[in-house]
């Protein structure tokens, strides 16, 4: 195997940023497969974030959508100035789910438009690295959205979302990871399908039901008048277990699903 | 291949069949409690009607599905014959 | 397989003809009375539905990793049967529950996970119908994820619902009921295998047609 081609992701050059494919004349350094994998993931995430940073289109539209979502739910669930019990937890997670679906759709629409997904599939990157890179990009985007939406929900629904901040952050992180893990796989595989805009929510929501249940009930446990910490921790551990199983499943099926 | 599939299918539902058995549960003290006071006849839906609707629905759906598969099969067979005739006569 | 079809159909038909007599002869359940008789078909359909879902899941996994067309046929047939039999389960259940529990629906673990599983396989069928080319492999991934999902839904709803009082009381089967129950189960499982093979035959003809079209275009 030609070493220049097999390690083309790691070619070290001072002048230009490391590119994915390199001519055979480039210098080669020997790196471990793990480092190569990690660097592929990092490069893909970096590319996504760079592209997004230039226009910030997905970020702004997703934030706006999440805020409108919360607002609309407020009309339904706030009676005489007081929110209905447990409304905050449910509304928060519904807003995350809806805006997450939107962000996923837009992110992969961008890939389809520029034909970059095809280029990435042809490039000599491990498929799992491609999946993880995209997943990380989506996670960072959703984290940015949640940083704004969570305080907003706390404000609008008078919910003490920060009283147990670490557990809350844990629930949000694990839940968003579970949602994004399934969502990234489905959005990637729908890129070339017809009716992809409506298909993504149709496929995503039934399968992420456990994530929503665990997220909402965990958050509700934290928001109860006497915060039920053991319950919240139980839900958090379920979310972590779900994440492990579904990220593994996604890594396993990404290759056969994405190949022609 | 089909026999294997059938055997596979039969083996597959051994597990779920076992799991679907109604569990032996004693009456739950904070659960279902039969009503003591006499119930107004208008408050309840007569049981025979529910049973009749249920069984009727099952038959309708099952027969409807068999009919649907048969119809689709017939139309695919017809299309197969037309296309194979076209191919047989040498291209479009 | 085709040789088995007619004998199995005859046996299944005979069983279905005899089943109502067995059901009527079975003892009445003490608290629910006549309405409980729905249970014989409802629970049997429940088993058939899970069998169909597993068949579709296995077919999908095999198709994703071996790309055999026969596996895809199993996946589609199983999914369609899950949807149809699931419809029966989800309609007859509430009809029984209205009398037994006083409400049409309950968010307990079994009902919720059945509903979610039914939705996932409906999504599978929608994807295959409207997803365009390549949707067979995408749908297979959906079926796999759907199958992996069911235990999680069951678990999460169980934990959620243990905080609420249970309102379902399913008594252990009296001896007089076990006979008709298992009779109906066998009848439905036979019917299921018949329908599965019928649907797979349809899929096989469709695949033949597709290949023929491709061959015709190639000329």
C-alpha cells in the first residue's frame, strides 16, 4: 500500500492547512491509527464550524425558531400568568427536539447543495470518523442554541433550572447527544432521498421517544418543589445508556447505509 | 429459501409469544376497584356491542389485507406479462 | 414453500372456524364479563405483531449487511404485517379497555411501546413508498433502530409510570381459558406465516418486474 495515499490525512506542511487529499510528492509522517482517526474527526468538525461561522445562518435561524417555539407553547400552557405544572420541562425538550430537527435538515441540505458529502465519502477517511465529525459539529451547534433557550425557558416559565446546574447540564448533554446521534445518521442517509424534509421528522421522533421521556422526566424531577435528585440521576443514567447503545449502532450501520 | 424463512419466522415468535402471556398479577390494592353503586345503564356501552365491533373489525381488516395483496399481485403479474412480451419482441 | 401453503391455509381456516365456538364455551371472567372475550383475538394478534416486527428487524439486518434481495422481501413483508396486525391490536385493545378499565387509553409501558413500535414501522413503510431510490437500505436502518428502541421505550415508560397508580388488572388465566387462548394463538401465528409468505411472493414479483424493466431499458 502506498504510504503517501494511506496516510494522506496526516501530511504535515507548514504553509497550507492540512488537506484531505494530497499529491504523492508530499512529505509523510507516521502516526498511529487513533491519532489519524481523531484528526479526521477534528478536520470534519472544523470544516463544518468554519462554514457555519461565516454565515451563521443555521445558528440564527435555529435560535429564532426555538424561541418562537417556546413562545407558542407559552400561549398554550400559561394560565392566568402562572405556567401549568411540569410545563417548563416538556416545553424545553420539545423546543430542543423541533429546533434540532430543523438544524439537522439545514446542515445536511448544505452538504447536498455543495455535493460535499459525496466528496467526503470518496475521500480516504474512515466512515465512522465522518459520522463522528458531523455529530460533533451538530452537537456544538445545538449547545449554542441551548445556552440561549434554557435560560429563556427558566425565565418565561419561572422554572428553577439552575438550582442543580450540574445535573441539568448532564441531562441536557446526554439528551442532546442521544437525539443528535440518531438524527445525524438519519439526516445523512436521507440526503439523497426524495421527500427528505418531511421524512426526517417522521423517522426521528418515534425513535427518540425514550430520549424525550427521560429528558422531560429528569428535568421535571429537578424542577419539582422538593427536587428529586435520585430520580434525576436515574434518568440521566438511562440517557447515558441510550447514548452508548445508539452511537454504537449508528457507527455500525453508517457504512452499509451510506455506500451505494 | 422460503421454507427457511418460514422456519425462521416460527422460531422468532417463540420468544415474543412467551413474553406476551398475561402476567399472573394479584389484584392491586391501589389499582382497579370495581364500582359498588349501581351504574346508570346510559353510562355504559353495552358489552356485546364492543365485542361485536372488535371481532367485526378484525375480520374486515384481515380480509381487506388479503384482498389488497391479491389485487396488487394480479396487477404486477399483468405488468410482468406486458413487459416480458415487449422484451421478447426485441426491445422498445 | 408453495406446497405447504394450501395445507397450512386449510388448517388455519379450520381453526378460525372452530375458534368462536371455543371462545363462547370458555368461562366468563369474573370482573369483566363478556368483554373479556375480545382478549383471545387481541392477545393473539399482539403476539403475531411482535413476530412480524422481529421478522422485519432480522430481515433488515440481513439486508443491510449481506444485501440479499430475499432479506429485503422479508423486511418489507414483516413491516407491512406489523402495521396491519398492529392496527388490529390498537383498535381491539381500547374496545376492551373501555369496559375493563373505564378509559379508552392508558400510558403504561406495554401500550406505549406497542404504539411507538407501530409508528416506527409505519414510518418504515412511508419511507419505502416516498423515499425514492435507495430507500430500501435506509428503511432497513430505520427498522434496526426501531427494534433496538423498543426495550428503551418500555423501560422508560415503566420508570415513568411507577410513580402513578397502576390501573390494569390482568388476572392469571383460569384453566378453562387456557385452551381457547393457545388455540387462538396458534391459529393467528399460522395465519401470520401465510400472510407473510403471500406478501413476500408479491415482493418477489415486484423485484422481477424491476429487473425486467432494467433489462428492457438496456436494449
